[in-house]
C-alpha cells in the first residue's frame, strides 16, 4: 500500500500553520496536538467561545459492535459508554451524531436497542445512522430498515442539509455477492446523481458510509466496487469530506477535492492492511486498547474550504 | 480427476478462509463447519440450497448432502470468502 493512504491530513489551500490556527479558532478551550499524523484534542477546562453563526461541529461514532464478546474486548458496552462520555466532553459540543455502521455485532438480539438507548445519553441531538454488514447480513436489512430506514422507499440512503452543508448517507453493505465486494448499486448511484444535481459547486459536501469508498485494501474487502462511479458526481464540488468505518482504524487519503477519513471503532481494533493473516478483531495489550478506540469530531467553519476532522481516542 | 481422498467432513473457518476451500465427500455425508475466528461468519449456498445463521466463535453448522453435485457457498458478511463442497 502507498504512503498516500496513511498520510497526514492535508488542508486545502492553507499551510499547516494556517490550518492549526483555524482549528484553534474553531475549538477555543481545546489543546490541539498532532501525534503520528493524527490530530488529537484534550480539553483545557475553559469555556468555549460562542461559535460564529453558520459554523458547527458534529461527531462520528462507528463500529460499536454491541454483542461482541471476543478476547479483543469483552466489554464493548463499557467502551461504548466511555465513547459517549468523550462525545459529551467535546468542545464545541457536537450538534448531531453520525453512526457509520456495525451498530450491532452480527445482529445479536437486543443490540440495536442497547445502542439506541445508550446514545440517548449523548448530548448531541439527533443520531443519523448508516448500516454496516453486521447490521443487515442475517435478514437483508429488514430489521435495520424497520428501525432506521430513511430516504427514498426506505432504502437506508439519505441526504439532508445542515447550516449550508449537504450531508449524504450511503449504503454499501447490502446485496453482497459471492466473491464480490460491497457496492452502492445502480439505483443508489442514480439517486445520488439526482440528489446533488441542483447544488452549487461551492456547497460543502459530507458523505458517510460504512465500508471505505476508496481502495484501502481490496484483498480484505476494504473498498467499495463502484465507489468511483458514485463519487464521480461529486468531483465538481470544492469540498467533499467522506467519513467511513468498517476497518477500525484511522486513515486518510486525499484525491483532488475529496478527502477520505476512516474512523476508529468503539469496540475493538483491527490489524493494519496486510499486517495479519486476515482482517478481524485484534487483541492488543490491555493498556493499549483504549488508545485504539474512540470517536471523532468534525468541525465546519463557515467560509473555510475543508472540514477539520479531529480524532478523540478513549485514552 | 483423481479419486476423492477420504476427507474428514469438516471445514474450519480461520483467518477469513474456509479450510479446505474444496471438500469432496460421498453422497449422504454430513459436513460440519466450525468458526475459529472472532468475527462472525456464515455458510450460505450461492444457489440458495442451504444457509447457516451467523456463526460466532467456535459455533458450528452442519448440512447433509444427499444429491451429487458441486455446492458453492460464501460468507454474507465477508463475500470474498467462498469455497465449495463436491458431492460424488
């Protein structure tokens, strides 16, 4: 794999100093640090200044895998609780939450209820969901769509506007075929084309999905077969931020005006691409686990090009 | 094709692979799959002839094959995982 996939966040049209200044402005009261290419934050205990109108923050949570009992973390419910505490400590407070799938571990009974209930404790308003393969494989999405189904014909894909930013939730875990990869499918791609057709190219776009929409590691299924076709309709936009889960690790890639960000899980880490015999839960020493789990804050500053993505590990 | 070796009718799922990925058995054999991964896997017939539920660590699924043929299957959580049972 190329270094590009693990590269640092590259701000668009700003040097690093300008970028950090922008971050500091967006989150007064937060100490910003860069460690290993990943931006982390720690609260200073100061009150945040009133954000400028039109600027806002939201949080991403991913791969909660409730029902997982494996050695990599038998306490997935406890680390979900810690993750919600992290969300509640974010400054500025997120205005909503996006869950990028694998809510449940293999649709274990009671898992959806447990996560829905737990997230009521997150001080982040509404929660937007998109499914992971663990949430839909047993019944083709029947239970998931019954609970969270949104968008045209209850398909699970959706879009909404928030303070001038256009959000698009895509589903790339349904209709898996033997020997194949996750895909968006013709119907969803046609919907996406229509969904953005009337938008000005200066509209900031945020896309969220479960499986990466870029080729992280196809050999492990860490890509989406027809993502290029779907994202082709977003190339004309000046700022496109793509958020995903599935691979349980932070990774970034920049392609033109599209920036891809893969998120941490709240349940267990996975190996780096190709660094194990296969993907799957990675058992690490207990004192390292919480450094590999966490949530993410995304800050939109009106008038700035690119959204700032800040990782917030549990430890 | 060589005569089928007397195979133990067991398929282990490990590191996101079915081992062996081709199992040849006589008609009437009950084949068992066991999941050795910490990920959940499934055994789903591509032609919809049989279907396991999600199998967690060390859980098993069995299917008895009464008709000769080649039965391809895959994992609906990790579709790159595919294998087959040949029944003679």
